């Protein structure tokens, strides 16, 4: 879809089209509201049935997609580059996704097999990274043949790298917040799917408004300034969400952070796709659609996997550290440690502790330590996420400026008036 935008539009119209696509992506964050109502009332089957019907309608609507003229240049598909890229990225993401449940050095209970006594997570990540390293010489050969999967400009150009960073980091943020905030609200504070969906409005609405309308209503504003201001807003939002978490629930500060994060993501997404397309030739801009889509998907997957892993590991480590100084009977520490990396409400964990034979005093201590450990882990996770988003200011230093000059805008208004 992003490639079609680059092929069909130029100049300000392309910026508006990219903003509209980003706004449509923001609307997807509102789906938990509608689907939450269905799931609370009718369960999962009807929810998935509605999703299936929706995608059938989308499939029918693809007939409306305009055809683009053929370039006239025919080249063979880059099979080698595709295989190396898919295997490398697939293995790396596979390993990262299973760090928390399979283990890093010591195999966990859910680990299906081991390699020389190690869980397969780190070997998968290392092999994936090696393959991605081999992608560089593979693509150099494909570049000489004229059919690279990833053109050299997307690797060597600082402007393109900065743009792709601006594309990927907001989706990293959305994946991380989705795996952190939603389970905490539902499993710890007891929010229903509908209530959690209602909260998605806090971030979804400003995300949609800014992504859709900024390119149209303020084309003269510096795109570089908008993107970097967006990253500052996202970093501050992470800090607010960290302060909004406490041992037995959340405060309004967390919701304020979610809203501010929506403004920040909307600002970045309103400009980032066009920043990549404007940094390369028209032909490469069309091809950039797939690479930008990959950057989005990789950012979302890494944000979900790394934030979830960081949360579970810090939660388990925090519980072990606090249990040692809380006066908890050692006979209860071992079974409690097995559930320490699982988000649970106070009542659910107290019920679990009673099955171990713990008396009321020990149950209260276990619940307090568990609640404190998971709140600390949430604050650390949001803090680390905020630091990473602030690093977006460094990775986007070389962004291309896409703002329309005021003289060009005056000419466009004059043409419209005539």
C-alpha cells in the first residue's frame, strides 16, 4: 500500500496520502473497543467471526485499487536475498519472542528441547544475526544484477536509515505498550475487555487526528521538527505511565501518558513514511513501501517480544530479591517464584498462596511482595521504553526535510481559487 502511494502521488498530495494511511493504521488501535463489547457479551467465536467477515469485505474492496503502469524493465526476482533475509529475520525474532518462556541460559519448563544444554533462543538469535550479516554481500551481488531485494540506498543513505528508524520506533512503542499496559490493566487491576478498549480511545483518537490531518492542514511545518517533537512526547509519555503504576493498581497519570503517547505517535507517523520516500528516487520510493512495511512489522514484533521479556525477567528477579528480606517462610518462596513472572491480581495470588498451606500472615506478605515486584517491573519497563524512544532523537538526526515551501503553497492556493 505504501508503494502504491509513492507510485500514484507526488509532492503535497503524496504527503497527504501517506498521512491518511497512517491515520488508518491509528484507527486499528480502536478495534479493541468494538471487539471488546462483543467479546464480553458473546465470547471469542463471534469476535473472530466478525473479524473474518471484515477481511472478506477488504478482499472484495481490493478491486478498487488502481493499476499502476508497468515500468518496462523486467528483472529476475531476488530469490537468494529473500531466503537469507526471511531466515535471518525469522530466526532472530523467533529467539527473541521465546526468551521469557524458554529461557536464556537455563531452560525453563516450557522449553521444548535444548541444544548442548542451552535453550534454543540464543542460538536462534545468533544464527539469525549471522544470516542478516550475510545479506550484505548477497545484496551487493543482486545490486550488480539490477534486482536487489534491498537497494543500496536503503543501507548506505543516512537519510533513508533515519526515515526507517522513524517508521519502526513508533510501532515498537505500540507493541511494547500493548504487551505492558493491557495485561496489567486486565489481570492486575481487573479491567474488562470493554474498559480496556475504552482506554484505547485515549491514544487512538489523537493518533488518528494528527497522522491524518497534520500533512493537510500544516504542510509548511518542518517535518523533521514534527518527528523529533513526537519522539520527545513519546518519551515523556513513558515516564508518565511509569509514575502511574503502583503496587495494587494504576492512577490517572498512566492514562495521561497513554494520551500523550498517542499525540507523539500520530505526529511521527504523519511524516515518517514521506520522509523515506523523499530520500530516494521515484522508483526506489515505490519499492520503499515494502521495506517500510517490514520496518513497521519488525518494530511491532520486537517491541512486543522485548518489552514482554524484560517485564517478566525483572518481575521474577524483583520478587526473589524482595522475598529474601520480607520474612517469608522459605517453604513458600519456591512455589511463589514459579508464578512470580506472571501478572496476577492480589486476590488471584492470595488464592494461589493458600493452596500452598500458607497462613494469613504469610499470605499477606506474599501478596505485598508480589504486587510490589510486578509494579516495580512495570515502572522499569516503561522507563527503559522511554529511554529507547528518546534515542529516536539520535537516530533521526539526518531526516530529509519534506515541508512544502510557503511559495509553493501560495501557488497551490492560487490554482485552487482559479
